[in-house]
C-alpha cells in the first residue's frame, strides 16, 4: 500500500507544480500564489448605460434595465447591447384613451392631445376652449370651438385662404378687374383675369364653392401657355398687365396649396411654391428654383410685420416671354453714357416673377438673391456687360434701380435686389470701336474701287468696239456698284441722324440689290447666247425692269412693312429685328442660286459644242471667257456678302470686318481687270487712245518748236523803217 500512496502524493505534487508553472485560468487572477476569481463588474460601464453587471465565478453577464431590451439574454459586453423599447409602438403602455403616448428613453409619458389640457384634480384631459382668446381668429372672423380644435369662419369680404385656423385678412379682387378701355387687351388675357376674379370672389364668401389651389394653379398655367404662345406680350402695357396678373394670381393661389412644396411645369412656364402653416412664424432661409433661376431669401422677409398663421414664397419663370427692342432702348434714359455710345440691349435670361406673402416688398430690410442662367453663354468683355433689371410697371420698361449685380460669368449672373417684382438679366452690347488700320483699309479700298468703277463706266459707255447687250449690263452693274460704294463710304456711319441714316440704308438696299439683278441678267444673257443663238439680245426695257424695277419694288414693300428696319444703332444698314435683314439676303441668295444653275448649264452646253464636229472655236472661246469672268464676278460679290452677313450683327468679328472690307475694295478693281484689261478689244482701244494722246502731244510740241524757231529769226531781218539789210 505504501508505494501506491507515495505514488499518489508524487502525482499530486507534480500536478500542483504544473499548475503553478502554467498560471491561473481565464476569469481568475493570482494572489499570494493562489488563483482567485476576478470581479469584472468592477470595471466602470462594462455593460453599457442601460444594463446591470452580475459577476460569476470566473466570468460575468449583463441584464438590461427595465424599458430596454437586448437580442441576446444575459449577454456580455462583447455580445450585444441594450436598446430602448418604444412602448408607444409596442403598445405596452397604460395611457388612458383620452391621452396619447410619448416615448422616452427607457420609459414613456402619457400626455394630453393637442387641443386638450390636463386637469390636476383627477389627472384627466379636458378640451381647451381656444375661442376664449379673442385674438386667435382676429376681429374679422367668428371662432367656433371643437373638441380638441377650433375653426375660424371669416366675415364677408375676408378670407384665410382655406386655412381654418388662421386669421382672416381682407380680400380685394380689384387687381383682377380690367380697366374701362379693354379693346387692345388679348381675349385670352381677359379670360385669365376673369378666372382669377371669380376665384377671388368665391374666397370672399364664407360658404362659397371654389377650386382647390392645385386646380387653380393648373388652370392659370394653361391660360398662361396660350398667352405666351400667341406672342402678344411684347408691348409695354400688355407686359405690365400680364406680369401684374401673374403676381396677383400667385398671391391668391399660394396660401391655398396643401403640400409644403409644389412644383409645376408646363410648355411655357415653370413654378415652385413653398407654404408654411403653423402657429408660430417660420425662421431660417428659404430657397426656390426653376429650370432657369434660383431665388433665396429669409422667412422673416417672406412673413413681414404680420403673420396670419401661414406664409408662402413663389418663383415663376416664363420660357417664351420676350421684350421688344423699344422697351429695351428705354434703358438709355437711366445711363447717359450709353446714349453717346449707341449701346444696344437684349435679355439674356428667362423672365422670372418672385412673390412672397409679405405685401410690403417695395423696400426690403434685407436684399433677396436671384441667380440667373444665361440663355446665351457669353463671357463679359469690353463690348458685353451684364446688368440685373426688374420690370417697372410705372415706367412700362426694364429698370436697374434697386438691383445690383453681385457676380457674373459666361453662364450665370447673381443679382441682389432690395425689392420684389419680375426680374431678368440684361445684356448690354457696346459697339466695338473700329481700329485705325481697319478704317484706313476701308477708305483706301473704297476709293480704289470707286476709281476702277469710274474707269469701267467710261470704257463701257464710250468704247464703240465692245458695244452690245453684255456691255450695257456691265455698264449698269458698274453704275450701281459705284453709287453703292460712294454712299457706303460717305454715310454708313451716319447714325446720329435717324432720317439721314434711314435714307442711306434705303439707297444701299436698292443699289446692292440692283447690282445682283444685273448679275442675274448677265447669266441669262450667257444662257441665251449658248443655248439659243449666238447673236441673241435682251431688250433694254426688259433689262431696266429687272435691273431697277425689281429692287425698287422690294425696297418699297420692305419700307411699308417695317419702316424702322432702315438704320441701326451701329450702322446705317438693315435692322436685325423681325428678320428684316432677309429682305436683302433672300433676293441675293435667290440670284446666286439661279446664276449658279445657269452657269452649270452654260458650261455643260459649251463642253458639248466644243466636242461637236464643226465647232465655231472663236465664238465658243469668247463665250467661255465671258462665263469665266461672270463666275469670278459672282464669287467675289457673293462672297463679300457672306462676310457682310456677319459684319452688321452685334457679335461681328474682326475677321469678318477685314474680309468684307478687302472684298468690297476688290470688286471695282476686279471688274476693271476682267472686263477691261483682259479684253483685247478694250486694250486695243486703250492703245489707240494712248497713241492719240501721245501723237497729240508730239504735234503740239512740234508746232511749239517751229514757232520758237521762226520767232528767233525775225530780228535778223531789215526793217522797212530802218532800211537794214536782211540776212
């Protein structure tokens, strides 16, 4: 037995040695060579804020406090945490039926519903009589108490816009009534004002039936689309009536909208309206945006001095609302410098209307901010300046008073305005001052062209060897271009006198059109010479009717249709308004197309005749030369007006100016070179004329020499009175 007992003690001592060498188990710590349990719960907040910690031998566990729960029962800090139990949702509360549950962290409260108050005697809720406060509905309404609520019934002529718990304010429908003289007002604008007037009158009646705010907004925008599609809003009075009607309509519709934010877009309009309904006035910033503008202000500005229980702000943009040039020109009265510089204006943004419930918006204590998107992306430069404007109904024009431009780039302009109205961004286009070298090229080139055309006129008129139909055509073509260039040189910049400028523009219109008509006659003559017979001619009466009659008819019709189209702020030329410039470019394009067609047929027929068995080579070569010169002439004159199309636009570039000037200078020289210097009969006539002049000079010189020699011999002869001998 002894050996076994000794073996057990040996094994026990060995186990104790191994344990002491290895250390204590998890959850224990070694103290005085003995492993004792660790109290994990001594660590602060080990289980979190909403749980209790319980220590165990070698471990611990957590239990959630009352009102909290965990997905893992008896969890540890590494397994989960306690979540608040929402007794109001779980319906584990004990609130009476006349109270409502309000959840709190770890518990809940039973409070009275809105419109009720707690009685201290029996802890029950009793209805609050809001009508006991005489100011709850104001003096213009009758208050009716209801269980938990109340309603205000407005007196006749007052309304709270369907907000039954708001104060009633006076309703005035005079803004929707037309003036006595309504003959010039569009029918659709009358219908729009009639719709708004009837809706306003129904609001004045306590029990009047009316459309909802959303229905009324849709009807108004449908009528607005029809008005803008007709394009009758360009005149100042019409524009004032339309914008005033839109502002008053938003004051009528805005408070009736039920949603906090309402957006509506139609074909020609885009609007965003925000409404706040509460017992206390709202605060903070309010921002509205459409597809083309952004409007930002404070709720304090929107509310103003009085708060009836609701407030709204609206932003409306119009996509097809343009202003006539006459209204834009009135901006000059505010800027005297622009009068002298002949500045032109155009709107470069969509027109927007900003409306708030505050009626006192003529002078705001805090300016509002508007951000506009440019219709045409164009950066500011020496000749382009942006400004913020509003529609001044009193003046019937756009005005910049009270609006400042805060920032601007090629795509957007930020405006700061101290009042509310209808706004837009105005783009001022300042004329580019022509450089000295361009003016020099213009004057020298036109003088050269006039000299060459004058020589052409003398040649075609007095050179007998080249007389014929084509020569007559060239003569009148040179006369038209000579007069046009002379008028252009002397009067193209005479914009200080409107009447004189209009006359200059009319003369340029007539003579340049006449030049193209004579070019058309030259093409017709070439066609008749090739296709019909070689010696065919055009009657002079017919040529005069086409060369001078057709341009005269076009100018007369244009002047009757749009008299103000002759003369612009920059040049004495045709205006770009109402596409009036096409009264010149359309006939020019027609002539160029017809001549191109005629020349193609002419060249084709010439090729056939050259390939025939017995061609008349001399005549065919002459016609070929005629055709080549006619095509070159058309290319120079037609190409000149391709660049001239850009010259008279506001954004005309310097490249177009130089090319137009150079080609305009070359046209006279080109006609002189092609039809005079390159023509052998004309050269022969020039040689004969030069030889005659030279022979005349020689004859005069020989006569002068003979006279001098005879005079020198007379003193050597004897005088009969003196009796001297003669040698």
